[in-house]
C-alpha cells in the first residue's frame, strides 16, 4: 500500500499538467482498489461548483459537463462535511443526484473523500461499485491518505492555469506563490532560472537560437562522456570484479543504444535547447524505470540520472554559453547560491527568488546588501517552467507572482511609484534628530553584517551599530577565519563608527545557519547546538573570536560584546571567564585591552522568567524579537507552511516584551530591540509605546523609522500598545496600527501582505 502511495505521488508530481495528473490518479486508484469507477471532481474557483474532471467507469462524455453546486449531490455533501462518505446504497440517499449523461444509476456503493489543501476543499475523489457493499476501513484509509498526499500537487497543477473546462471565463491570471520574506522591497522583472550542474530537474526549457549548434554541442558532450567512461572502466579494471566493471558497460550501452541520444536530438530539433531537451528525455526514461515492479530495474533509474548529469556537465563546459540576461532580471532557482547571484550583472538584477533558504541564507543577506527584494522558501516553484516569464516579487510579504494579471501589475507599479516618492520624502529627515513629537529621544542603531552595510549606515546617520552579526565571514569561507583576519574586520567597523558604540555579537551559527566546513546535522536545529551553546563548547574557536574583538578595540574603546541564544545564567559567567582569560593571554603578549560591556540577547523565552537575574548579571540587554517570536509561538521562522502563524505583533509576544522593558527600567539597564520588529513601522510604534529607547534595524529601514519616530508621540504609542496587549489576535493589532499609520499620514509605509 505504501509503495503504491509513493509511486502515485511521485508520478503525479512529475506530471506535466493537471489533466495528466488527474488521469494518473484515476487510473491508479481504479487499478489498485479494483473498483468499477474512479472519478475526480474539482471545485471551480469562480462559481464554486464541482466539475467532473476525470473518470474511469463513467461516461467520458460527461467530463467537464457534469457540474454540481456546492450544496448538491453526494459530492457536495463530502465537500460540505469535509470528511469521507461511505455508502452501501448511494441512489437511496436523499442527497443522491442523478445525471443521465454519466450512466451512474448502475453503481450502488459510493465512497467520496475530500481533497483539502490548507483548509480549502479543492475537490472530491470518488470511487463507486456496482456491487452493494460498504467500503472497508482500509480502503477508506487508503483513499484519505492518497487525497491528503495529492492535495499539494493538485493545488499546484491547478494554479498553473490552462485547465480544460474549469475556471472558464476567468482571465488567464498567473500563479501566486508564497514564500518567506528574504529581503524587503518590490520588483518586477523577467525570470532567469539558475541551476547547478548537479540539479538536472531544475534545468529550464528554453528556445534554442540555432538548432544545428545545439545538436553539435550535444553530440560533442556525449562523445566526451563516452571517452570518460571508457577511461574510467580501464582505470578501475584492476581493482574491481568483472561484475562491477560491467556497470560501466551498462552506461556505455545506454549511450550507444540510440534511444537516449536520438530522442534528445529529436527534442532539440523540435526547438528546445540541448540541456532542456536532455532533461526531458532523462526524466522520461527515469520515470519508466521507477515504475517498474522489479526492484533491481527500478534502481537503474539512478544510473540514467547519473548519466544525464554527466552529459549535462559536459554540455555546460562545451559552450559556457553566454547568457542573455534581460534588463530587469529576477534570478529564480531551487537553491540560489551567492556566486550564482554574482554571475548576473549587478545593474540587471532586480530580485531573487528561491525554493529553499530563508532570510538568513547568503543570498538573502546579499540581496539586502544590494537593496533588492528576495523571497525564499517558495513551495512548488517548478523553476523549469519559469524561464523568461514576467514576474513580480514582493519581498515584504514573501509573495511571488508568475505571469501576474494586469491588476496585480498595476497594484505593484503603484507601490513602486509610491516608494520612489516616499524615498524622496525620507531624505528630508536624514539630518534631523530622532525625537518624538512629545520630546522623547529614540536612539536608532544599524544592524550590520557586511562591510558594504557600514557605508550605508554611516550615510543614514545612525547612533551606532546595535547588532553586528559576525557570522558572514564565517559563512563565506572554507574554514574558520583566523584571528588576524577577524581583527581586521572588526577593527574596520569599530573605527568607522568611533566614538559611537558598536555591538559585536559573538558567532551565532547553528539553527539554519550552518558552516559548510563544520556541518551540524540535527533533527531540530533551532532547538539545538546554536549560538553561545556551540561557541562555549569550542573554546578554541570562541577564544579566537574574543581575542580578535578585544584587539580590534585597542585605542578605540567603543566595543560592546553581545551573546546570542543565552538560556542559562551561567553562560554569562562562563563568557566573562573566557574574556578575562583572553585579556590575560593578550597581556602576556604585551597587548593591553579593556573589558568591554557584555550584553545578553533576550531571545529565548526562559530568560524572561529570570529577567531580574539577567539584569543583574549583564551590562545591557538586546531583545531579539525574531527568535523570541519563533520560540514563544513555537513557529519555525523559516518554515513557509506556518509562516502565516509567525507574527511579532501577537499580543502574547507584546506582553512578553513588556516584562523585559519593565525589568530593564527597574534595574536601570540599557535595552535595545534588534529584531526585525524594530525596523517595521507598526512594530516600532509598539516598542516606543512600551518605553524602548533604542531600536536597531537593517540599514534600509533607518530613515523610515526615524520618520515614524518624529511623527507619533510616545504617549499615543503607549495607549496603542496597552490596547494591543489586551487584544485577541495579531490581526486585530495590525488593523489598529494600520489605522494609526494612516491617521499620521504614514499610509505609504504600509506594505502589501500582512
Ligand atoms: C533575533 O533573533 O531577533 C536577532 C536579531 O538575531 P538573528 O535574526 O540574527 O537570529
Ligand atoms: Mg536571534
């Protein structure tokens, strides 16, 4: 049963379109359950009706014609109840509705299960039999499981548009995909698909400019692979058995037996470029093998895939094809690396979209540095269909529109125009103080991580660096950076901002930020070995970083050190000991250093319940609203499935923040908020209202937030936050803040999305 489930799901996911996907479902279900009829009905999103989309057993003429209103028939009943309905004698049921064109009266038993995707009923899967019987429990369970597994694929296939008989009359609007905001901003442009050599599936279809050149490149690549394989076979002849050597013969036969090569050339002649044609042929052959019942033959699918990758790699270096990059390029890929991003000319690149990753991925960080939007973790991206398509990228809400409708385009064009207008307005506050209309100064700091951020933050006139994430140099190297390297990096930041304070955070890797040369594989990385936990376990790495920080501070005296992911008080004393040791070691080398203020990130909920003790032991506090929200709400901040539940404006989060602000005030401890909330106009208002006097944010938000600070009195913000904490839901809070921003003529700061 499990095997069938896997195979059907795999086949459906690989189907080129909805109609093929539905055919596979219907055929496989009918075969494996040995029923007389299997049909699938999908909901027409415009009229709400259920339309018969595919059937085996009913009259094929009925497909597309049989439509049931939501409250009609047994299909409607399944959808209404959102659960399976299993009937022995369906025609006797009061909701049975007879359609003469289906020839349905002959079937007595009926089992219908809903296909539900994220709470929405997309359709109903039905099996029927002439024989009068109730379907058995395991049959019901099978169909329910299958429907649940297929819901995502059906939702995707539907969203791709062009469905026969369904959604008739709607404009050919494109797909809207949801991901995670990686870098803020909005952009419109043409998709350029990036892929790695190893990722055969991601290769896009693309019209070839010159068929003969493509064919020649392909044949040359095949020839090179053939030579390589022959050489390999010779090379290993001494060390393997003849059986093992024969594996290479299998490969060679696949190249010589002409189907792979011939079919690819045919596809090229039909107009696809060589890599696209190759992908199609390889995928088809892989599919054939994967469908085989014989486990040995099924394994051969991986040989074919491997062969495909080899030819592809050779094809790539055959041409090193010069890519034509459109003027407004949106780089799209399954996994986009920083180097792929760098391959696109800077002036043409307007946005990045990836199926994997999060706001902490290299690409997101780079996108922020470039000031372009990024959307990460997009489910169902299907990159190979995207090349050359018009798109809109909304890095605020994490939405990605493919073939956007004219309405969507107009809406975003308006947003872009407003932004440009607003940016001009923002310039006027650049040299003005960050003080509220009722005279309360709010210090504004920058979050940095790249050297390129620094110039920008200087230009934006901030009060210092509230959070310098030190991960970046660790992430982009192939080993831990040495002490000298680190001294140079930290010195540059400290010097540029001197005498303004610079908060350097110690290494915060683990979680979703893993170092390529120090892989950590964990079931629950966010609850795992991250931040201070990891660095305390590796004093050799930690001491190098601490020493580098202390040395960089010599003569400047504006360094403050911040500890990420603290969840136990003793972690602070452990670090104090290490700082003392680092200072002693440096003193032995003749370098006199000072003990810098040591701060703690408040980002693990436990710290809030011991907040008085943390106030006693730390020199300052920095509230990490990103992680605090994720841990308080138990929502992985990088999981797009639950992205809708992640909200820093949740009243529970606000109530927790209030505890921290109050405690800091009681103890006279400095408190800054450095998570994304500080750079969000709505979040910033609430924080001001709570009494936070320091906000640290990405450089691109600084002027925006200064604008807000100068408009909204702290007394008003305090009223708002008191009301917000009493509210039931984050949506209610957001609505209230939307109204407030409009009232202060800050409506231009409200983004699409949340
Ligand atoms: C936070 O968690 O709010 C924070 C600022 O740190 P990071 O986003 O780097 O985890
Ligand atoms: Mg954090």
